[in-house]
C-alpha cells in the first residue's frame, strides 16, 4: 500500500498544498475549509502616543541632564571692575560707562518730553550690559575628552529626540464616516 502523501506527490508533483487541494477537489462538490490568514495588526494610536511620550521624556532628561552637566563644568570669571574697559581699542576708566546713564536720568527730569532722556538712559544701560558681557571669560574645568563627548552627546541626543517629537508632522487621518 502506497503512502497518501506519496500518491499525491506522484499525481500532482511537488506543489504548494493549496494548489494540490484545488486540483483534488476540482469538480467535486466538497468545500474544504481554508486556513485563515492572520491579518497584520496596524499599529494602534495608543502605542504610538506612548512611544512618543517616552521619547519626549527621554529627550527632556538627556537634554536637561546634559545642559546641567555642561553648565557645571565651566567656570566664569570677570575682569569687570578692574579699573579700565576697552572699546574699539580705546581703554577708559570704568566710571565713564556710567556717564550716559547719569546724563539720561538728568534729561528725564529736565525735559517734558521723555523720549530723549529715555533713549539716553537705554543707551547707558546697554553700554553697561555690553561691558559686563564682554568682560566675562569662560574656563572649562579639567576633564577627559570622554566626559566632554558624553556631555555634549547627551545634549545633542536629547535635542534630537525633542525636535523629533515636537516637530513631527501629524499623520493621523480622520475619516468622516
């Protein structure tokens, strides 16, 4: 007695099982249940939202932690108040920065129209702020190249994750059914 599988193989050759079943049942009044194909589930929106929320928090932690680490690894010193400040090659005593501010305050009280005095006061404050900022010098604390790469890498990775989540186009298609 021959094996059933061998009989089918001799009769129909080595073909896919669905093709063999179709040839055997062709002309017969038999309905053979076909295996149900599993449908691939489309990713649900809840899973995407959780993934985006996780990416946002991871980016926030990386970015914030990296910035904190960067800011704590530099020292700031100032030469402001050392007696002289320079602008365009001229060195002047520090008190000369206050002259535009004091003149502007005087003009505010002297004229009825406050525009000129306000402009001179704003100019004096701007000169003081510029001299303060330009007198700052930043010095990195000692560390290895690995720590600096890690610190700036954290900032870059966190910023990239935040940008990816915050500026990603919304692809949710709404149907009007």
